[in-house]
């Protein structure tokens, strides 16, 4: 079940072997671009911007709301989801919505009029919003209490750690190479394997490299979270970032970098560590402002298991794996929870500020856009590819500061995906519809789509897709004492069979063959109770037969045992042997033999024994 129309912010539900698994729960925040920035202090300019109205349906909206996605609820209740697997830090923003309101997922949506006008208003909303469904069900965003409640339900796991779900399937996280702790997932039973690849990278950066070998032998590989800018080279973008930053600072201007508090910022700080001295910028302060700035920088230094080998080895020396530790020690990099307090005292210009949110709609970045936007000496550099920088800047126009777009997305591009699929060779590939055709703006670029054999199966939002494999086998364990009692017989070269009489015990989706209870033996004239009231006494089974009866040899054997006047007739299913003198009929077919005689049990038994000479018993 696909609940998200955004391939880099997936939310899918997989039903597999009696379990219901949600694969990521990303929150699409692009609709925030349609409402006004939330300034930290009153801004007369922003307050005077035209608000949205029913008449023209344009300009900006002023509140943020949540719209439920009802596609899955119509097919199943989300309360039936057994587990949610998270691939990386960017794909669990909707978790509080799932844990708070079972029955829907969500995307960020602005507020319009109340329910009585909601349906008519939705038709006049800006383009990304007017297609919204069930406007009357829009809700406010979750609270911090709901965030903490959702986080309390998270179970932390390590790479290659095997987790059993109700004994039915086993899930295993693998390093995806994209960010600290980012994972792909293996979901498998004893005989089937589904791989989920989301937000992966083959580039050599700070995370542990992508584990490709474990993806081999997959029945189905679900592929999502590819790069949003397949034509941009990340290394080239980093180079442009550094050169534009240096140019601005040398001219006495300030640089604003709207970013997330984790992810690419570690690589940017590492590049600046190597660059600022050679560029003569060692005296320029770097400010990192976020409520989680301190914890982000500190945790990145201590979780060695998520890092690449070179950084892991530094942890055990011990040395800090990231160079931003040295930048902090030398006061070149300073971090603050907000612009209030210590930052106001330490702030000096020119400088470089890393802060959020990349949409420019909330967070400390709004204050700096207002502060620096009027000077052409300053520059804002966009490195996150999630938002259109032109739309992000719209409420700040007219703007004098320079704007540089250097999107850095290290996730897999289509060339890398093609190479990966050839190496791991899944039987089937399943991916969003957007990946099976060139981008609308570049319809001639056939290289910007997934090319694999057999062709990938595609899905779209609110669509249900049956995966192309069927479960054929189930694993059953057998008790050692029962195994000892088996006597296999070879019926063909390399093939042996044995009959087994046992009790099948099933618990937590695991199956076990146990020896049957022995029949109770009466003692002292009294009957003993059965060993188990809920398990019937085992009956002695007749042996099973295998093989075929060669008709000519069978007739010869009958003649040797005194039968005469034998006639053989061919039928559609086999042969009929007529013993005319004994008025007896023997039907020989591929899977059965019938002896038909008239009330002569001794004759029937005699003929049966002759038939059994040609068959094997086991």
C-alpha cells in the first residue's frame, strides 16, 4: 500500500506472512512554502504581506494544518500495523501522527476557512493544495508531548541485528551509506526475502558504507528515496558552496546556510575545516544555531558504529572522528540553541550561520533573512534539495542579498541504481511511478529512469500492488527423538522418503513436530487416563506404497502362480487385466490398483500380495 506521493519521503505498508509493516513515515513539508514565515520578533513587512482569500486564491496562508491521507484507511485500519521501520532521520517526521491518530498519515497543510467553507475553499487554494481531500478533516500539527510520546515507542537496533516479528518474519537493518544510522531493511521468512532500499548512497562520506552484498537473492526489491537532483554532482556542489562562501566573506558580507541539524552539515563543516585556512578565512566565525545543535555535534562524535572505517579508527585512538571538534576547541565554530542569550553577546560580523529551517518559513533562519536581506553584500546559500529556493524566497522579495543554489544530495542516481541492480540481481524490482519515466521537464533524458530486466513494477499514491511472488513452503522443525525413529527408503537415486506419525505443535508462527503420545495401558483392571486430553491417540498407519507395475512381468507372475486365460486391455488411464477363468478384474492405473472379484477374499488377498511384490513400502 502506497501512502505517499513523494518518492523521497516514502510511506508504504507491506503485508507479508500475517504481519503488517509500515516502511517509513516521511512528512511532505513542501506545502509550507504556501504560507507566511513565522518571525521570532514582530515583522511589519511580513505582517503587511497580502493574506490568502477566497476571491483570488493566491498570496500566502497564515496557519499550518494537517491533512489526513485516507487511502489506506479505506482498505485497512492503520491500527493493524504491527511495526514501523525507519530508514533515516528524515523519514519519521509523521511518526507522532501515526501513533496519535490511527487511521491516517499526513502531510503539512495550511489552514483555510473552517469546515462549513472548507470544501469550496479547497478548490481555490494554491495549486499544491487544491487537490487535497477531505478538507473538513484537517488537523493542527502535533504537540511536543505527542512527539515525546512517539519517540518513547522507538526501539533502537544495530546494523545486521536480526529482529523477529511474532515468529513470522525477521527484519534486519543494513547500512545504506547515506547518513548516520541510515538503513536499508531486509524482511524475510525462511523461504522468501523482500529488500527495502530507501535513501542510500555509494559515495565515500562520513557514514558507514552501503551494505550491498546482503541485498542479493531478493525475491522483491522495493526501491525508493533516490536523489532529487540526478544531474548535479555532489562534489561539484560542495566546491561551489566553498567558493561562493569565501567570495562573500572576503567582500565583508555574511553567509546564511539554511539547513537541517544533521546530515550534510557534517560534511560541509569538514570541507570548511580543510578550506578556511587555505582561503585565509580562519578569523571568520562559524555559527551553528539549532535547539539540538549541541547534541547533534556531540552525538556524531561518539556513535562509532555508524561511521566509515577511517572515522571509526579515530574513535579508538582516541581522537574525535569529525574535525568540527577542533573547530569548536579553537572557537572557530560556536553553537547555540537559539539567537537569544549567549549568541547575542558573541555575535560578530562578517560570519557564516548554519540554521534552519530550509523552507525559510520557521526557525531562526527567518530572523536572519529579515536582518541581512536588504544588503547585496550578504549571501544565502541553499544546500538542501527538498524545497524550491525560488518559492522559499518569495515572501522576502524584493531581496537585495545574493542567492546561490548548491543542492547537495548524495543519494543514489540512476546510473548507480542500474549498476546496483545488476550486482544484487533481485527477481523483481518495485519502485514509485516517477522512476519509470523521464522527468516531465526533461522528457528526452531516457537515462534519468530505472532500466532493469525484468522491467520494474511501479506504484503511485493510494495504490495497492500485489507483489509478484507466492509463498510455497513453511519451515517445520522436528524433535530429535522423532527424527531418530524415521527409517528413510530410497525410491529413486538421491531421493529417500519416510513416513512420520506426529503431533504438529504451532505457537508464535513456529511449527514443531513432536512424537505422538503413546496409547494408555490399563493397569490393575482400571483404565488409565489418556496422556493428553487434547491430543488423540496415534493410530498405526498402513505403509505407503510407491513404484509402478510392469504389465508384462505381472502377467508372467500370474501365470507362474497358476492363473490362466489372462487377457490385457489398454485404457485411457492404464490397463485392465482380466482373469476370465477366475472371473476377476484388476485395474492398473498410474496412482492406484483395484482388484475386483466376487466374494472371494482369499483370492483377493492372494492377488494383492502378487501386486505388492512390484511396489516399495515405506
